[in-house]
C-alpha cells in the first residue's frame, strides 16, 4: 500500500539517542519535515554503512529543516549497544540522530514493509509538516541507499512549494524547473535542446 499523499500512520514508538535519551515519537504529528528510514537489523553489514552515510549528510538535512530518524525492529537496549560500538567493530558510534524501536512491528506491518522473516526492508519515507508522505521507496536487503537522492527530492519539494514550478527528470538545486502546463513542457524541451547543461 502506498502512503503518498496520505497521513503517516498515527503510532507511538520509543526512540533512543547515543546519549541514552529516550523519547516517544509519532510521525503523524511531526514538528517539521522528516525523513524516516527503516533498515533490517542492528549489528549487520550494509546497515551501518547507511547510518554513517546519513550521519555524514546530517548537516545538509538540518540545513533544510529535516529531522532524520532510523528505525528497525530491534529493542532500545540493542540500539544502545550498537550506538556505543566503535565503527572499527562494525558499530555506529558517533550517530547522533534518534533510532526508533519497532519491536512489535506494528508500524512495519502497517506500512507492509516486512519480509517473510518479519524483518523490515530498506524503506524510506519523507513526511511533511502536516504528517503527509510526499516520498517513499523500498530497497531490497542487499542494496544500500543513495543519500544524495533524498536531498535532491527535498530540494525539489521546497522548490515546488516556494515557486509553484514542477521539477523535471534529473532536476537538481540551482537548475531550471518548469511551469506545470503544456506551454511549460514545450519551453522546457526547447531550452533543453539549446543548452543541456541547464538541466
């Protein structure tokens, strides 16, 4: 089931940060735009590379007013143990964004992102200030995510909200967007033929 354009599920879950601070999170009522990503399991292989990749770009998300949360079906205690494990031992020490615990799988089931072993796929959701989903994707277990693509999507969302223009294929911040009309499409292709580097 797709949640694009719909409210994110109204579910309370526990989260924890590396300083052992626990809190309750409900992303149907976010304080600002939010990126929520699911990963299969703590103490695995592709997962720590993704968490560190998100951490490396955390400043870019924060600059855009985006909160970042990681989520798996591990317990708070396992999250904490992983957060305190050095990167040299496959851990995620140094991660500062919260990790959510979906141990009952209530959210993963609602989103329909569990495999046959009840492990979450690599699902990603971008949620606006009203709790509505404007982006979602799901990767299979062996395939890590491209963090820069989420930043591009967020930039496109902000551009659309600010200028009312739509963002064509491969659009990036600083490139030209287009008017949402037949005239806009014609103008887009006309300019693109003249100067491919503008798009």
